[in-house]
C-alpha cells in the first residue's frame, strides 16, 4: 500500500511539473526555459541565472514558481516518509522494490513520450485558458516558428558589432532579422523599437529570424570583419527573398490556372 502511495505521489509530482512548464510557456517563455526553471524550483536547486530575473520580476511567473517550490518540498517530505515506512517492515522487501521500480519505469515511459506530452500539453492549455487568466496565446504558431525560423535572446557585449549603434544604422531587416524588443540593463523594456533606438552594451535583444542568421549575428564582432559579414548576410537574404518571390509567383500562377479550370467546368 505504501509503495502504491509513493508511485501516486511521484505521478502527481511529474504532472505538477508539466502543468507548471506549460503555464510558464503560456506567459511568453520558451518551452526549454520554462522546463528548466520549473525543474530548478521543484527540486530546490536554486540556479541564479539571468533568466531567473524574468521570473522574479513577472508577477504571474513568480506565483507559478512559488507554488512549484512549495509542492516540491511537500513531495520530497512525503516521498522520504513513504520510503522509510515501506522498508520498516522487512517482509516482502523484494516485492515492494519490484513494484516501486516497475511503477517508476511506467511513469518514465509515460512522461517522456512525445505523443503523450503533446496531448497532455494541449489539455493543460485548454484547462488554463478556461479557469485562469494566463495569456494562453501560442507564440510558436503566431510567429511561425518552423523550419529555419526561431526567436532568440542575445546579450550585447562590449565588442559586439551591434553595440552603440542605432537599429537604422544596423539595418538588420536587410539581413532578414527582426528586433522584437530590447531589455535594457536597468530593467526597462522597449517593445517594437524604431530605427532611432540605440543598442547599448548589456542590452538583451529579442530577435526573430533564421536560426543560422541569428547565430552568426551573435558571434559577429565590431570592425571590418563585422561590416563584411553584414554585407554578406544582406546578400544571402536577397537570394532568399528572390527564391520566396519566385515560389509565390509559381503558386499564384497555379491558383489562377485552377480558377480558369473551375470556370471552364
């Protein structure tokens, strides 16, 4: 009976972690970051990363993490108590060990299944949408984070190519990179920055674009090499735009042909 209780407690703890991860993701965090922060809070490891500040300063995220921390301590105390009680009686120790091991294995298979996780996340999102006031927009769908496109954060270092320049001077849109927002070092945030907005050291830029373009921009340093890399990135983007325009023209011709065939019928 105690072994069954332990398995139930573990199952509930995994469910709590999953719900908290989805809840944090719905507030705008990436799923990877949301999962990391949830695990950190649940197991009480207390990582003091720069991303943790975005949790502490956000009232909704702070409430979610607070609940996870409390439940994490409760689960730990309950699990330890259940383990101690299960082995106080020395009869059928092997059987209890088998049941616990089997239960843990089943839980591992269930909660690591991508198929189950997708459907579980969908159910959790629907429940949170109905019974909470969380922002439940699917940012991945809105921004079309598929294929080569992604959203990322990058902190500006002193020798970075983007440092101490306005967005107009940088012309990142020519590279196919959009600046969605800028988190200043003093904690202030600039949403939808304009061409007159200056990028300073220690700023955190939220960028949208092709993964390889964002990775190259993050590595780019000031100087002639950086300027050369910028020109090369613009040339690459022009090729991509040309290919996209050709694809759009092809689709438009196909659509017009289908309309003519429909009218002829």
